[in-house]
C-alpha cells in the first residue's frame, strides 16, 4: 500500500498574492468548486483577517465545499485566528493554518522578536487555534533560511501544543533540491515527537526550483505538498500543482506515495484560473501549455503515430485535454449545450444562468461557424463576469478605422444604470476606444499590460483580451472575449475598471 500524498492547493491564497491576481468571492467559489471536482484534499481559501472581503470569500467557500477540507490562513495572533475560526464555522472539514517567521533575518528585522518570544507566540497561537478546531497547521515562515536547531525546537513545541501538520516553507525560493530534501529528513529524524504530525512543504519558485524542491522533500518523507494551479503565487510563484501531481503519478517507480486527484480535471482547472486571473499560460508550460503535447518535428510525429510512447510520457487525455475538440454549432439546441457544459465540468448555478449563457452561445454561433470547447469556457467565464453587479456596462461601441485616417471611437457606457457617451481619437482602434471610455470613467490608472490571444484557430476565432491596470499601487486584471477584438478589448477594460472601483483595501499576510 502506498502512502497518500496530500495535495494542499493555495491558488486562492498565495496565488491571489500575485500582483493583479485578486479574485472576487464568486470567482473564488468557481475555482474552489473546480478544485473539489479535481479531489484536491485541502483548499486554502484565503486570509480572513486581511479584509472583510477576504473573510466573506473564505466563509462562502467553506459554506459550499463539502468534499475538500477548507483552510484559512492566520498570523500567530489571536485576532487573526479568531477571524479564521469564524470564517470556517460552516465548513464540513475546516483547518486553521497559523504561521510565524523563524529565520534570523525575519525575527530580527521584521518581527523584532527574540527566538524565545517566537517560540512562545507560536505555541500560544497553536493552542488558541486548537480551541476552534483539531485540524491545525503550523508554518515556520522562511524555514528555508532558518537554523535547523531552532526549527527543531519550535516544531517540537508546536506539536506538543496540538499542531497536526507542520508545513516547511521555502518562502523566498532560496533552497536547492538536495539541501531542502535533507532539511526535511533532518527535521523528521531529530524532532522526538515528529511521528505525531504530517510534514508538508511550501516552495516558492524564485530560482525555478519550487517543483524540484517539493519532490525532493516528498522523497524524504513529506506527505503534503502546498501548490497552486499554473504555479501562480507571490513573485515567481509557487510549485505548480499539475507538475507535482503528474511527476508523482508518472514516476510511481520512484515515489512511495500517490495523490487521489482526478487528473482529467487539471486542464479545465488551469484554464479557469488563467481566465479568471488573466495570467496566461505560456505555450511551452509543462502539462497545461498549449504545446505540451504537440509534436512539430517530422521524426517525432512519425514516432508518435507508430507508437505513442516513443515521445510521450503522459497521455493528453489523462490531464484533461479533450480529443474531440469540435463540439457545437448554430443548430445545436439547449440540451446539447447543457450536456456539453456538464461534460466539461462547467456548472452554472441556475436555469437563468444557463439561459443567459445559451443566448450568448447563439449570438456567438451566428458569428462563428464552429464552437469549440475553448469557446464554451470563454463564454461561460464571460457570463460569470456579466453576472456580478457591475458599475460600468458597455452599451455600444463604434470605431471608424480607415487607411490614412486617425481612428475614432464612439462609446456609450452605462454608469450606475445611466447612459453616458463620449468619443475620442487614438493611435489605433483599441487606443481610441480606451481613451473614449476613460473620458467617462476618469480612472487615473495606468495600463500595465494589454494582450490578445486567439481562443481557437481561424480568422473567425474569438479573441481573448487581458488588460492589467495600476491605480496608486492597486493592480487589477480584466478579461473579455469576442469575435471582434476591439469589442473584446473594451469588455476587458471595463472588467478591470469594475474591479478597480469595487476594490477594498486588504492586508498582506506576511507584512
Ligand atoms: O511563503 C510562505 O512562507 C507562506 C506562508 C504563509 C506559509 O506563504
Ligand atoms: Zn508562500
């Protein structure tokens, strides 16, 4: 019998700490449901003490998720732990994850605390969290740069206080695989009560080693890995869930453990997270990149046709790439549409939501001959965007673009239900549209990123536009999809503006 490797997904917490990746409560619920469908063991839904919005999001996830444990992060402070405990009250299975830094540099320069004070606060925090739940996880932040002797001391004390998962973070992505594996082995061997807890790891990717470090830790006895979809996360990100899970699954000859994940849900999860956050997946990304299973060279194509395993170590369908790509067209009915959404694991909450999505599907089918799975994903995520009560809505957009003339955009927006109009000239049709909209919105923001990707191939493909804007240090992303890329751009811009104007300030857990 192999051990179970617990998959702890922190896309909704550490992933959300990527600048611009902040998610609304509804978006978090959609991602959490997909993680549950994938059979992720633990979902870290957020940091409830950060803001009321974060508290509500963790609470909402805890209330709807039934099969995965829902976790809330808390600094080693009573007030944070109480917020996490309150947010998780409705969970079928809840976990409080509390942490305090243990490296010399963090203790001296950030916390301004002595090692004795840190041990005392860690123990108190775990005891306090135990009053809310038996399921308490403790992390010595910056463990990767902490002294092993001190780590042993803190960890022994928190196990005695009732922590049942000990998470060892390489917070700044400084460790090398052999060194990090050795650290996990040392801790397990030297801490006298280590058998009472599960060792977990949480690796950042600053040197591109997050997955390698996590796997090395697993070989040395870690039985929980913290990771994120598409490797999203603070700075260079976290270990990517899809790479960890598929490495362990594909190399069962090396690992004494396996996960209980339904790997066919990986690609849908990756798409959902990329769509919601606007962090596109690079084409050559392992497992979930568009080229991950594409064979360009003739020799490779020939080999794969003769015998798939000549060049493929995993099957594309095992991670959720669908073989049957063309699905629906203009004559498809509501039932076929609903059935395909179900096959794709897309759940819409109500009949009204299905009807609205179906109406959008029909509009799209009028413009585009063949509707692919990718179009359906975009259409439904557009639908979810539309469902949130937005301040700004696009009523109409007309752009005149002619050789030798300056492009001119005429826009009508609804602002709190009131129609307002403006027009502007610009360097191109998209520039003119953004300028016209900004005359009405007066956002005072800077555009950091504008990118267009085709969702499928062909000149009638939908364009998916991502914009990232910054207003006084607050960064948000917006997405929009349409067969007309100028309209897709306007939708993306308004999506970002609506987030910006709805935004609430939130604290960062590590500050
Ligand atoms: O990177 C880190 O140290 C963290 C902790 C809060 C676990 O995210
Ligand atoms: Zn982290």
